């Protein structure tokens, strides 16, 4: 028979309770956490890593990450489509370029070679990346150089200021790409993820090189290098995490991990400051929009104010369509912005008075936007005219004279082997047709002048064209031309020349119907 003492001894110890009578939870011990981590590590090693065919994966990645003709060709095609999409400011075209980009393979190969310590493989991947990147930059630069569109579009500008978010895009792209390769599920969509972080910045680098815009060049190059390093190092971390560490000792692995972490921190700090600046400017833009709107009535229409944050003081310019003028708007808005932004601000608001009818401000703003769009299109057309004229004349852009008031473009052509006087005139005509309302004057070199033959019935169509060409050459060069022939032939030509006869000298000699032309040292004007 059990005693009272035995019963008490065999009973479970009483549970500790809190003030409300609830049982207290015992704190999780350090050993419990360590045991859970050890179990997770064993599961990862035996349940995940053990299922991978490391040798086959490495061989597959190695075979796809080296420099080949297909790799160069597809990189060039992807870069070409990307730069065209950037010039057209078309995200859809840029995405199309990413579908072709083969950049994922050598970058993932770089990560695997870092993880496995294969120096030879790392060099070959580096060679493929350098060759592909350089070829893509030069190919994009060539396209931009030959393109009539060379303006910095929104798509281009967005890739010239790298920040912390760009690093995160590259990081997530690398995680997706590495996981897909390791698990044997790589494909086009994963390639797009990698290309998102690399191909557009690479194309913008080529744009900056072609246009000698070193601000765009440096910003895009910084973004490209940041993304390239981030993707490569992230791929190396993922490869090590999945057990691709052959030939690397534990000490070397820890040292590599420290180096990778240090690189990430070193890149993240300046990119974080850049993101902070961009965020401050975005908030500042919102404040500017609000303060400018508050200076006018609800019936006013304010166009998007333009803020230049790089100047000191900050400059703000805006256009407002309002039924009531505010003479003190510039001063009031500047004072409020200085209080809210903490920086000196200069404000310039152009006010346009409109009717009091509902929608009058919107209609005026729409008309102004259309006029501005037409002016910008005209300016792009004029810039294209100047570039084309410089190209066919064989001169620099600065040597082309543009008279916008009289709508006239002039250039002196350099001699081009095989091109006749008629060829220069035809080039002038073709170029003039591209910009209606403008007069193009291409001064030809002093090449051979044609001979004119006067028939019994006067000038036929071919000889009339030759005579008109002589008159054109005299006007364009500013030099007089001497026609030599019989009196009868010269008289016939003078009658046909009309007003152009004042640029022509005549010299009577010999008989016959043929009239020769020669340059004179005397100016025609």
C-alpha cells in the first residue's frame, strides 16, 4: 500500500503560473535553437543538396558560358533592339531585346567558377563577358551615330542614376537565375530577369559614347558595373549554398564569404545615398507642385513645374493658365518653398490669362502643349537636316550654317571621288525635300563643268538640264563661269538662262553649236 509520502513523490511537479493562474511558458534555450539549426542543416544537406547532380550541372553551365560566335551574334542583336527601344522610348521594344539576350550564361558561369575555385573557367567567363559587353557597346554606338534620333529619352535617362533599388533588382534577378540553373529549370523568362539589369544599361553606355555625353556614359556604366558585380557575386553565393564548392577549403570559403559581403556593403552605401537623394527630389517635386497650385485659384491650370536641383539656388519654372493674374506669385511661391525645402529657391512662373468659362484653362494648356510638341518636332527635323547636310558635304556639324529666321541651311561640300556636279545638285534636292519650307544650299567643289550643244531647234531637254546646272553651280559657289562658243549659240543660251545670265560671262570664239564652260576667278556677286 502506497504511503502518502510515496504518492507525493511520484506526482508531477506543480506547474508555474503567472498572476492570472495561467501556466508560464519556459524560455527557449540556446541548445534548442542550435539543435533546430543542426536539423535544418542536415535536411538541407541530405534532402536538397544530395538530390542535385553537381557534376552534370557544372558541365552544362561551363558549356554555355564560354565565348562563341552565337553568343556574340545574339548579344549584338539584343543590344541593337535595346538601343532602338531606348531611342524610341518604347519599353515593349526593350523587353523584346531582353528575350534575345544571352548574357545570363557567362555571368552564372562566373559565379560557379568563383564558388568552385576554378581559375581557368573564371578567366574564360571573364573573356566572354568582356568581349560581349564591348561588342554590344560599340554596336549600339554605331547605331546611335547613324541614327537621326539622338535625344536623351525618358528610358535612357532612367538608367543614368544608379541607386539601391537598382542593386536590389540585380540581386533578385541573380537569385532567380541561379536557382533556375541549379534546379535545371533555366529558360527564356529567367534570361529576361538577368537581361533586365544588364542589357539596357549596356545600350545606354553605347548611346553616351556615340553622342559624347559623358554624364550619360558614366551613369550608365556605373549602373552596368554595379549590376554585373551584384549578379556575379550572388550567383557565387547561391552556388556555394547548394554545395558547389569542390576544391575550396573551409577557410577559403569563409574568406570568400567575407569578401563578397564587404563588396555588397561597399556598393550599397553610395547607392543608398543616391536613393536618398532621388527620394528627396521626388518629395521636393511634390511640394513644388502643391505650392505653385496653391498660389492660384481652383480654375487655374498648372503645367508640370520644372525643377533644377543641381543649381544653387534651386530654380523652378512653370506655366500657369489662369483667369486671374497673381503679380506676387513668384515671390510667394519662392518664400514658401524656401521654408519647406530649407534651400534658396528662385521661381519663374509664366502666367497666361484665359477666359472664365469652365475648361478654358484646360483648352489653353492643351493648345500650348500641342504647339510645344510641334516646335519640338520641328527642332528635331531641323537637327536631322543639319546632320544629314554635314554628312553629304563631308564636313563637321559645326560647319553647317543654319539660318532659322530665313529657313536656310548652307554647307560647302568636300570633293568626293566619282561624284559629278549633277550628283551634288541631286543630293541638295533630295535633302531639301525632307524639310518642307527650308532652302538647302550645298556649295559644290570646283569640278568639271558640262558642255552644252545647241541644236537646230534650240536646246533639247538634256542640254537644257546641263545649262541649268551651270547656272546653279555659279550661284552656289559665288564664282562666275565663262561660256565659250559661237555668237549664235551664246545668244541662244543667254535667252534660256534668264536671270542666271547675270552670273555668266560669254566669250565668242569659233563656229559650231558646242559651247564649253570654265570656272573664272571672278566672284559672281
